[in-house]
């Protein structure tokens, strides 16, 4: 957890999650497991990332990062952006 490469890999996973959401939006899955997975990721990202703003914005403010940057990065990467920042593993 103290390795920046780990967090970069996690961020890539978050971006892949967004691609999966957009893909499923434009090319809906016809039932089955993929449809369930798509709904789970959509709800997780769509609800989770906005809720994480309560944690990420104060951390960004303490680190001198603009609230706009913190908002965008939290919405894209979620905790994979702000948690390593808080732990001092990464800098922005």
C-alpha cells in the first residue's frame, strides 16, 4: 500500500470501470451476469465517488490542491486518488 505503482494500477482499474459503464450504456448487456456486474459498478461508481467528496475535498485543501481538481479526480478515480495522497504515498 506504500507503493505508488500499486495506486497507479488501482487508478487504471477505476478508469476501466468508467469505460465499462459507458460501454454498457451505449451497448446494453442483455441480461445475465454482465448486466448484474454493470449495474453494480454503475451504482458503486455513481454513488460511491460523489460520497467520497466528503473525504477528498478536505485532504486536497490541506495539500494545496484546488477543489476543482479534487472534484474531477475524485469523480474519476475515487479513493485510489485521495487515499494515497492522504497517506503521503503520492503527490499531486
